[in-house]
């Protein structure tokens, strides 16, 4: 075969077509396979949480939950007001919009674990311009950290202050020798928040805070009348944060 | 036509050079922000929008304000505005450029900005704001540039420009309404959660925007051979004072609803801004300055004798601009985020770096406006319309 320009171009054309076909084929194959799902993944129609504040009602006990959560999700420990937190302790007046001038002593002293409420009608999802934050069919409000443009509209929209922005490089505030390799770290410039441990549910595990709570936190399917959360809600008086705003929070507090 | 911006007096070049220098110097701070993130700003977990978004909001008002000239000219055939129309349109272009700039510097991952287009999300007001702002930019460029070029060629304006101008008038209202919707649909932010916010935005835009425009036009008159028709200027001043009255009235409606109902959520932001809350009084002096300047501007603009005094007018307009800027460029954002969702006060103040990055955007806007106004005045000079009497020709820039 003589080395003409014509032959060279033919060869290159064929090679390019072959490469395209190859990658398209593998892409199609991947699409057919879909994501890998563990057989023991926990599933629900509507995940919800019940927090027994009589059992976990001090800063110390809530810090245990925060520690477990923040380690499981590589949440940086930033000492400024540009901090990141997924679950934290707050007083009654900070947590609920039902102030009482003469509340009882127990309520005055009690601390409440606050986290994303995974609302049924989440305002953060409504305002996100890129669908980087979205609601899963099981009710969990999740984040795609790679799509988020960092406009922080969701932070303005969330009436519960559940969202944090990575104002700076979060990895500078992480113990890099003690990372949870099962969950990604984030880059600066994106918003994050509690994800109800979707990563752990997919592997059949309860959320990290629930596991660390010694039974003070319950997690389950709100749509299943026989679930543990429904049983607790039947047996106890519970309240939710700011119900008048109509977001329908998925986190209930036993008082 | 753009070549007209390339030839000018030494003063003109000095000003352009100064602006370029400011932009270049300030962009070094923006590069710092790109490297280290928005941590260089005063924003926090509780006050997650700050000076940048506040300037964006204020400047959308400036962009919309051109309509106060364009509407009477096109809808009511008010010919006295003929020589001002092009400046209204060109000012809008400069303002929208600044708006887009402030959005870009505010987002945490600007290189992902096009995700807004790649994943269009109609339920997000930010998506619509992007649509209406870019649309408004294109409309004004199209009409302004085409009409000026036709004037220069002694040709009648093409018919379609009239249609586009009509669309741009309606569009101007939409840009500020949609910007207000960014805020007023958020549950739990009570200072913003009010049906009158969009109307307040428009009222404040239609006084502050034309006021800035008129100040720049008066400056243009000083620096070039251009001379606006006195009656047109007087009418614009009248429009400004009406809009300012409506603006103050709308604000007082808010005050009434909040304090007569005595609902804490509705009162707290206002108390924080004007009296201080939980010992935080950072904004109180600014807000009362706004009140004093706002009422002062009304006192100087309502009596026709004072309003028509061209020596006094720049000062009256100046304090009006300061009053509306404090209200919308400072109070609206910080007051909206306070008290926080935890009913606590989280003070915010922009950092020096934040202000320098903002300066970069403002200088860019000034550059765009300078170049466009230069082109417009040169064309008018070439045509010999709206010119000063020949005596003052030596002051040409």
C-alpha cells in the first residue's frame, strides 16, 4: 500500500469512527446496567425521623450525634461564622417559633438537635436554578455537589437554617488522616447539608446519628403505619419546626 | 459607530485609562477571591448574601429606569424626551452589565455558571431573572444602536425598532418584578415576604434610576457639547419626585402593617434596622441617614421653585440616590437576613476586599457607560442636534 495522503486520511477516518463506536457502545452498555444497588439497601416511601428530646436533650449528648455525623460525611470543623454543620444543638427559642415567656424549667434548659428537615415541600428545591438540590422519590432532599454553582439561593430559601456554604477550602479544616473514604469531601464554593445518610441507607445501614443515639432517635417510613416512627408518633406528643410555613418537615420532636 | 469612542480629548483618555487601571488593580483582589473563595467577604452561614447581591438588586433598578424616558416618548409621543431616549437605553446597558457582573462575582463556582442554561429550571426565579436580564440587554442594544446608526445616516428608524421598543418597555417592568420575586417568595424571611415588595422595588427604581441618569446627563452636558432640552429635564425631575413619593408611601405601608398588627416576625427586621435588636445597632445610623436624606430630597424636589433650580438639582438628586441606596443596597439584604432563622441577630458588614471587587464591577459599568455616551454625544454633535450655543464649544471633551 502506497503512502498517499488519501490513504492516510481514510485510515484516520476509520480509526475515528471505530473509537466513536467503541465508546458509544460502552456508554450504552453502562446505561442499561444502571446504578449498582445493594440487596440489603433500606427503602421507604417517605423517610422521616423522630427525636426524643427527653433522651437526647443536652449539648453533650447532641455533640455525640454531631461527631458521628460529621465524621461519616467529612464535615469540616471551621471555627468561624462561615462554618459548616449538618446537625447541631440549639435552645428551645432558637429551634421553635413558639416562644413562651414562662416556660417550664425543663424546656428552658433543654437543647434540641437541629438538622435538615427533608421537607415534603422543600423551598430549597423550588428555588435551585440548576436542580443541584433535588427531592428523591423517598422524600430525601439530596445535593449534587458537582452541579451546584454556589449561588446560595437555597440558603436564603431555607427557613430552618439547615444549609451551609463552603466559603473556603473545606479540606484545610479536615483531619486528612482520619477521613471516611466511603463519602466524598467537598470543594469550596458549593452548598451542603444533612442528606439523611442516603449513602448509608443504600448499604442497609441506619443514619449515623441514629446509630450513635442509643435509641433516642428513630428513623423509618412515615407511610408505613407499622413503622417505628409511626408507632412513636402515635404514642407521644410531637412538634415540628415552623409548621405554619407549610413545608411539612420530616423531622419530629418528642417533647 | 464604535470608532467614535476611539478619538477623544486627553481628558477623555485620562478617564478611560483611570477606569482601566481601577479594573486591573481591583481584579487582582477578585483573583484572590477565586483562589480562596468567598471567605474573603463578610458573609456568613446566617447572612449568606451580602454586598454583591445588594448591588445587583439596586442596579436592576437603574437598568429598569430608562423606561421612565422611553415610555413617555413611545407611548405618549412626548417629544421633549427625544434627545434623552438614547441615554436611557445606553444607561440600561451599562447597568445590566454591572448586574451580571455582580452575579458572577457572587457565585461560588463561576466556571459552572452555564449549568443554569444546561439544566433550565423554570420553577427557579433565578432562572427567569437570567432570562429577563439578558433579554433586556439585547433589546436595548438592538434598539439603541440601530436608532442611533439611522440618525447618523439621516435615515428613518426601521419600523421594527418601534415594536422592539414597545416590548422593551414592558420588559423593563418585568426585570425588576422578577428580581423582587427572587426575595418575596421565600418562606420565613418576613422582611421580604410581602406582596408589596415588587411594587416597592419599582417605585424605588423609578426615582433612583432616573436620578442617577439625570446626574450623568448633567455631567455629560458639562463635558461635551450636548445640551438636553430644559423642559425634558424638568419633566424627568417631576417623574423622579412622584416616584420617590410613591416609594416612601409604600415603605410606610410596610411600617403600618408590621407595627399595627404587632406581629413580632413582621416587626423584628424593621426594629433591627431602625432601633437595633439584641444590642446590635450597626445599621441604625445608616437607616436614619436614609430617612433624613429621603425626606430632605422630597423637601427639595416637591416645591417647583426648588426643583427647577438647576444649581440645586444635582444635590437634591444626590441625596435621593444615597437614601435609596442605603434602603435597597444595604438595609434590604441585611434586614432580610436578620433576625436569622434561629431568631438571633447575625451582624454583617462588607470587608475591604468585597468592596474592592465591587469597585471593579462599578468601574466596568462606568467604562461601558462612558464609551456608549461618548458615541451618542459624538453622533449628536455630528448631526448638530441638541447642541449648546456655539460659544461653549471649547469645552468639548
